[in-house]
């Protein structure tokens, strides 16, 4: 089974896991926002740094990179990375239906 990971923040430049393919594009119905505060790797407890997250937004698009991952071991690493980050690295697991607008040649 193939899994796609959509990166819309720092994951665009630094995946941190093995992938089979990298495709630049956008998804519809989401926008990038900096609402989440973080002291993990930026900011201080008094002044948390802003990290990017996705927010559903009708009519909007969000540019990023989709990573195709087919090996089970690599999928487990990507899932662990995504769960550990809680959105702080700008990644989100998407179903194929979410990516169809941008990545039609792959679906």
C-alpha cells in the first residue's frame, strides 16, 4: 500500500525519512496559518515561536510537497515523525482524495 505525506512547512526542504517520489503542488480546501505556539525548537515559554499548521478553508489552496512512500518501514518512520511533531514541522498525512486536485497523474 502506498502512503502520501503532504509537507507544507519545513518538511518541504527536509523530509527526515526515505521516500520514493517527491511532487510539488497544492491541495484545495486548506490554508497555511501560524496559530500554533511552540517552545520545542523556537521561542521561549514567555514568547513561544509560531509554527505553521493547516486549517480547513473553503476556496483556498496550500502549496507544498507530497512524498510518496511505499515501504512499510518508511511509512512507520514517517508516521512517527508526524505524530511526534504535532504539526510543528509542517506535515500532514493526507488521503489520496485530498491530493487529487494537484497530483492527478498519480491517482
